[in-house]
C-alpha cells in the first residue's frame, strides 16, 4: 500500500491510515521507506525517527517508549546474562549428587514463553567459594513443574567433585565474557 509524501527541509510528521492486510494469507510483513526523488544529491540527509505501528484503521497518538521499557521488551524475547568479570555469578542452587546440581536462574522480566538455552558447558563451572568444578553439561531441566517464564531451573553436570546437599554458584569458568543465551523468540 504505497503512500507518496513530499519532503521539505523541516521536520515533518506523516500518518498513514486505513491500510488493509489480508490476514488470512499473510506470512510476513515488511515496511519499506524509500525516497523516489530525482532532485536528491549525495550530500542530502534524510532522517527517520519515532516510527509507530498500531492495530486498527486509525493511527493513535504517538506513544514513545523509554529506553528502559524497550530493554524490558527485548528481554521478553532474549536474555544474555552479564559476564564481564571472571567467575560472574548466574545463580545459586544445591548439589543433588556428586555430579549434578540444580540452579534456579531468575530472569530480569518474565519472558514471552518458557525459553530455550544456548550455552557451551565448558564455559561454566560450579563454585562453592573454596573450589571450582568445570561443567560437562548444562541445560534447562525438562521438569515442567519447575519451568516458568520468570525462572529457568538449570541442571549443571560435572564429572565429579560436588558434595550433595551443599550450595553451589553457577559461574563463568576462568574467563570473562562467556555467553549464555535464554531465547523466547517468536
């Protein structure tokens, strides 16, 4: 649904309404903005800011989001814990046996759905403030009664070295900037 808007040398606000979409057959939606003006030169500048799309035939008043709100909305889909320091703590839990600990990890905001995890186990360790035990496996448990959009219940596995019923911290192993991604993507 094309809409031709004339540009000037001042800031302008454009509103495009009454766009009908065939929702029965639509798979993807793209908004394309282009300038089809033959008088533009390489030195000309064209700024696009503060775009808002809303449902319905009539545009509502522009409602900007704060950067905090934008970040929280992003965290609903993907969260990567901060690991800028060596031994950055992700969560604390308890060893179930000499090889397995369960660590609840609280998300900064509720995620859109129960997320999936992408992480390399060898980047992480369990630490009890006295010793550091490298992981051999790390995943989100399949126990559906413990998984929520607010918390992941992690299963951390080591070859040996844990004490059952003892608290352990899930930490980045020996280097900063390790990546653990919780994804609740669309």
